[in-house]
């Protein structure tokens, strides 16, 4: 469960201060699927970074699964990210020098899982996203959609409770984007909480709930009565 | 994350940039090679010097004229009339820790046999001298009591002189002429020494030897000898023996500066001092090379950190703790410097082998110097890796992820 209460984020740039978030309160229950929308610069990524424990609020309180992050050290935050959160980025963020399987294994390395189990689980995760035949390729040898699928395999390998995706389809064409969304919907159906940032209403339509940001504030927060189903778009 | 995984990642990133890794290793390679070569060469040279000195006879003590002071550059007459032939026995009687002593006079003259002549360096001394320096006869006989008492005109040749003058002819019993100024003396060859080769600055093979009395009474007509070669009973009492000899002369001349008494132990330590100075000097150069190497390592690691800022962000997002990132780059810098150290070890060994071969002394690369060199490069990797690695570890994950 994600609880943001009056969360503000202030960036100090020399003399200029930018208030990227101006007191945001949102609660996301376990198993929810939330799309965050809003114009560029409205604070979507800032909010995602805080939810993902990559950054801390300047003001306000953030609790993840009941734990207040304010009291946690950097190392404890790293551990939390490792165990509870899976990231999917717009730029895929796979490491170029190592194979897909090795990329997918990374969270398990930091979790201290034995290499035998890592190989096994990486293979499983790649199978789940339909990339088991590409396990030993490097990221520059595969397409964008395949890269994002590998990234999803990496995000889910340590069985996190929350998957955060900042514009996961931003660099992909519509068809490939749909494939990625269907993977995320599958994960949501398995009980994962999903928070997704998108500009695209078509993509947001898959979510169960849509939160709109404007100038660092929540503009609207609506439940989507009928989430879109993959393949039934028209 | 296991250390072995970190090492694997570090090696992989090094292998990905082979040329760059090599170039940044260059300083370490040169530094370690210098350390290995310097230690090997100088201890080899030192060993050779020590061996040579021992080859000149063990526990030797040299008694010679001291330097006179304060006489305005004029060499005082008093310095050349200190030592008499008879003193040898007196010194031996009064210095219980001396084993043996021999007076000597050094001179030179033109040696002629038939049509052949060589300029010969002459040492006139007593049979004790040859015992002390282990110079053995290849043929013929030693000076007899009668030779010395009667100042007989006999000579023993160094091996080189013998071949130069006589070639294949047997020199024993032959007469050679020695020219000193306007006078010519005929000497009867009674023996030839075995070859000993060049030892330090001394080569007995190219000298000829006369009874000291013959030189003093017939060839030069002098009352005094140049000095004495003596031998202490053992290495332990060498310094005591020196003191005894000094006391003997102090009683006579009341001036310690007139007589120079040097033991071989002192010469050995002079040789060691020389080798140590050499080591310190080149060790300094090696340290500078290692320092430069360390800066090279720091530079490559900084470049690597900057280049991989995004990677660091990704790893952090996936749960890598600071310590893991720190280790990753430290291990990387240590791997570079250790690898450089290994290359330097190989390179330095080859250089040391070549130089030792040319210098003709024993080749010595000890486990100790290898351990020192490898330990050093490891430490340099650690020391110069800490700054870049901790910079990497402290990176903010959000900033790192958005780094272009
Ligand atoms: N590290 C930073 N330092 C200073 N200002 C920042 C920083 N990160 C974000 N901002 C500012 O905070 C505001 C919100 O940025 P954010 O990245 O959250 O927007 P966004 O909604 O994700 O936009 P986009 O849709 O373009 O990704 C912007 O005005 C941005 O310039
Ligand atoms: Mg953004």
C-alpha cells in the first residue's frame, strides 16, 4: 500500500526554487492499477521517484506498506527498492555490456540470492515475457519492445509488491505498447500494485484509476469504471 | 551481493576497454617493473661485491699511510717513513687478534724476456701475503727464508704476465729483466700463480711478485715499506684487531691520522652503503612512477564512474547499496593496478635478468620483492580508487538515472 500525505518536493537551483510537488495526498491500495497523467512538468516523475523510494519528500509523509520512509537510511531504502518495488523506465535502462539474463538477474544479486537460483529465476521471468530465446543476447541486439519486456522481467523477478512504470510505452509504437500493457495487466491480475505514468489517454484507459496532476497538485482522481481490455480497443 | 560477482563485473568492464585499461596501467607497470628490477639488480650487485671482497681474502685488514692534514697541500715526508719491514713481527707480537701480517711495497717496471716486454706492476711482499689472499701457485715454488734474508733476485709471475712473456714456454728457471730507470736487474722466475681474475679493482694475474727485501735492498734502496696487509683471527674480532693495530701506532707516533687501518668489514659495509644509496635513489624514482601510476588509476576510475553514471543509477534503483557500488569500483581499480603490477613484475624480471646477465652477477628476484611490489600495487589501487569509488557510491539515484 502506498500512502502520500501532503507530500511536497522542492528543488533548489541556485537562487531559484522549483516546487515540483505542492502537497500531494494519494493512497493506492494493494492490487490497484493507477495511471498518473498530466502535462509536462506537472510533477509526475517527481512523484514516481518518491513512491519508488529513489527520492525523499521535502515535506509531508510517505508510507510504503506501512513503513515511513523518513526514518529509513539510504541503505534501508535500497533494500526496500530491491524487495518491494519493480521499476520500468521509458528508456528501458538495461545495462548494455551484459546479457539480458544477467540484466534480469541484477535485483537478485543485490538480494543475495545464490547464482544457481538466479539463473533459474531469470530464465523463468524471461519466459513469462516471451524472451527465453533471447536470454544471452545483449540489449542492443533486440528491438525496443523486447527491451521493455526484458525490463519488465527484471522488474518482477524479485517478486515486488509494487511495479512503477514511468512512460513505459513512451518510446514504443502502439502495437508494441499494447503488448507491454497486456503484460502489466497480467501482473496486476496476479496481485501486483501498478502505478503508471503516461501522456497517452489510450494507455491510461487500461488502468482502474486515473490521477491527474497539474502544477504539482492533484487536479482529479477518478476511478475508471470500465478499464480497457487488450485486443478489445476499437 | 557476493564479492565474486563484483569482481566479475569489474573484470568485464575492464575487458571492454582493453586499450584504455592498459594505458592507465602503464604507470603502475613501469613503477612495479622499476621496483623489481632495482631490488634485483642492486642486491645482485651487492652480492657480487661481497663475494669479490671475500675473494680478496677474508677478514683482511689494510694498514697504510694516513692523510696528513694542515700542511698546505704539501705531502709531508713523515707519511712515507712510518712502516719498516721489521715492524711486521712487532705488530704481530703485540696484536693478539691478528692471525697474520705481511709488509708490502708496490712499484712498477718494464719486464723483458727475449724480445717481449710488458709494463709490470710489482708487489714486493712476504709469503704470508699469498696465504692471506688465497693466491696459490700453479707451478714452481714460494719465496724461501733464504730468498728474503739474502734479498735474492727471484720473481713469481701472475698468470697473465706469464703467458704474455713466455707464451707456451715454461717460465720456471728462466731469467727476465726488469728495468727501473737506468738500471736493469735480472730476475729468476721461480713460480707462477694460478689465475684469480679481476676482483674489484685488483687483478693479481697482471702483477709480478718479489721478495720485499729484494725490492728494498736492491731495486729501490728504501728503508720503509708502503704498508701491511694483515688478517684478523675472525670476523668477530676484526674491529678489536683494528683497534690493537691503531694502538700500536698511536704509541709510536701519537697521531691516529698518520696511519690508516681499515678492515674488510668496513669495506663490506661501504659496499652495502653504496648498494643502499643506489636502492634509495632508484626506489625514489620507482615511487614516483608508482604515484603517477596511482594517479592514472584514479583517472581511469573517475572516467569509468562518469561514463557509467547511468549504470550506477540503475544499479541503485534495483537495490544496490552504497557499499556494493563502492566495492565495485574499488575492486575495479585494484584489478587494474594488480594486473598492471603483474605485467610490471614480468617486465621488471626480464630487465633484471638482462642486466644481471650483462653485469655477470647472480640474478635475484626474491619472493619478498614480489610480495612488496604486488602489495604496493594493491595498496595503490585501493588508495587511489577510494575517491572515485566513494563518489560513485554517493551518487543520487535520481540524478544518476537522468544523467545523459
Ligand atoms: N532535479 C531537478 N532539479 C530541479 N528541478 C527539477 C528536477 N527534477 C524536476 N524538476 C522540475 O520539477 C518539475 C516537475 O518535473 P517532473 O520531471 O516531475 O515533471 P513530469 O511531470 O515528469 O514531466 P514530463 O511529462 O515532461 O516527464 C519541473 O518543473 C522540473 O523542471
Ligand atoms: Mg517525467
